């Protein structure tokens, strides 16, 4: 949907479009021409309009309640990149770790559970993974 740009964007860009991306977040596409364009988050656009200046890349817009689709003014705050990272890491759930046994060298090792691909046999190292390829051949599953 085409939007009427507000200051400070209307001084730099000819027109803009508001759209929703696949993850549910709103984005603003800013255009001068097909070769001169950019995209920013709607939250960043709103905060910049409210302050009257385009935020520098040293700052990020944070959603206080963690809902990236809630772009209401009361839910947005400006943080330095460092503070935003600290806040995000504090809020992020801890990742689960799985204890595994390497099928080649029989060593015990750890992997984040979300990094273990289905229908694969995780190995402890690249070296063991290479040996696995020699023993099993490419594309075949392990049959001990």
C-alpha cells in the first residue's frame, strides 16, 4: 500500500510503500527510482518520524513487549546496538544441549539440540565425518 511519507523521509525519498513481510512484521519500502531504493522496518520509520530525524545505524528500535508485530508507539524504544543485544540475549530462552556419542571414535560430545538434523548421525568432528564418508559411502545410512 502506497503511503504519504512524513518528515524526515519526505525530504529524501519520493514515495514509500507499507507492506507486511512473511514473518508478520511491517516494512516500509522507500523509493526514488528502481536503482535508488531501500527498506526499513515500520517501527524504525515511526520512531524516526516522531523524533524528526532518521536514526543512525548506531541505534536500533526495540519492541518492549517482545512482540515484533506490535508497532504501537508505547511499545517502541530506541536502544544502542549493544544494549539491544544484551536485552535480546537476556530474553531469549536457553538452548537445549544433547550429549551424543560419535559413531567413529566413540567420544562423547555435545551439540545444540536444534542443530541436529533429522535422519542424520552426528559426528564429533570434521575428521570423523570424513571417515564416516569413507566407511559408509555418500548418501548411505550407518548400519552398525
